[in-house]
C-alpha cells in the first residue's frame, strides 16, 4: 500500500519591491519598532487586514475603530 500526501506543497515566497512615500515609510518604520517586527511581517499583516476590510465593505459591512485615548469611535472606510 502506498500513501500519497495530497496536501498542497508549501508556496514559494514571492519577492516584491515597492516604492513608499515618506509618510508610509515613516509609518512602516514605526510599526517595525513598536512591535519589534520585521518589515515582511508588517506588510503581510497589512495586506490581510486590507482584504478583510474590503470584503466587509463589499458585503455592506464596515469596520469601526474605538480610540479610548481620543474618546472617539470612527467608521473605517477604504475608497
């Protein structure tokens, strides 16, 4: 009897070169420093969050952000 592994092979990493504006580069540096993460992890998480937000919007939903420091609640919309 032969057992065949039918699970998909791990995906090969893909390299991406991007040009960031000054503010975005500063934000990325802040995120890397704030949570001691690498840039790849920050970008991967950002893409995952953006997808979830856009999926919610496509289905008529929204994302609400509560900021207790500023005492504000905002609806986050990507246009």
